[in-house]
């Protein structure tokens, strides 16, 4: 049988690497992806295992580096247990779990969680932050926009970017910003607003940012350095 899915293991530079191998007759080349579930390898049905393993060995450095990065990211994810905490616009929120709670709800500095498992908790919390972002971010755009007029303000969950602006004048912001301090959120809002003037990162663009936020550099750096903290 050359089709279907198999769990396998290979040693790469002395380390055991488990992977899920999926073979398909339609594939022409070998594809690798690394996610929270580990390494997935998609390969053509006819490719001999030896050749496949040779390809994996030739990509060992990439696989091991990606795996280490992923581990750091997963370990940096906050605990979502009773008594642990998250941030909300930079301030701590204490997580408490209770039987009587049906859905995530905030009460001052406490965020109450329903009695569900860790992945369901994460999903519900993400939804909660998403709704909060929809409530908070348009107000910040309004407060900071000056004479600029975005056509729409939307909330997104694209992992790799804090915000974006397109040629239709639509601004998008990542809900994860709701975990960051207010001054970093404002920096991202100003950053995207200035793209309404210059849809690039030219010196003329940065002059627009500087005009509205003279200390943008420090905020930009802090977001770069601490960005990974603002996730769950
Ligand atoms: Zn930009």
C-alpha cells in the first residue's frame, strides 16, 4: 500500500524526529510543514522510502530549526488555568474557572471561564478578545485619524501581522493587539493610518508616522521585541 497516512520516525543529526507521512498519487514533489501537531510530509505515492528519507536528511537543518522555533512559541503560550493570568491592553486579568459560567465573561480584573478543556478554553478566549477588539479598535482609529479617513476598520486574526491597509483604504487589525499595552496598539493604528497617505515604507511614509507619533521608534522596537507575548 503506497497511499494513505503513516506515522514514521527518522534520526536527523542525532535527534529522533517523528512525522506523519501522507502519500498521494497526485503529488509530484515532497512538501514539508511543521505545525503544533508536528512534522507532516506529503509525498508522491511512487517515491521510494529511501529517497524520501534522503530528502528529509538534506533538509535536517531547516526541520530542526523550525521545530525548535515552534517549541519556543508553544511554550510561550500562556497557561489558561484557574489562577493564571493574561493581559488586556497591557494590564493583568486573572483567570478563574467556575461551574456556573456558561461563556467567558469579565468582571473587573477577573476573567471568568466556563468548565471546558484547554483547547475549547483557548478558542473561547480568542473569540472574547476578537469581540473586544471590534469594540475597542474603531474608537482608537477615530481618536488618532486626524484628517485621514479609512473606508472601513476590520479585525483580523492573521498570525503574522498586527495590521494592514489596502488600496481601498480598508484597515485591518489583529485581535491579538488587545493583549498589548495601549501605546503599542496606538502605534499600530497610526502605522496603518499613515498607509492611507503612503502605501509603502518609504522615507516619506515614515515622516508621516513621525509627524503623528514622534516616539514611534521605541514603540516599534518594543512591539518587535515583545510581540510573541501577545498571543494565546
Ligand atoms: Zn506598514
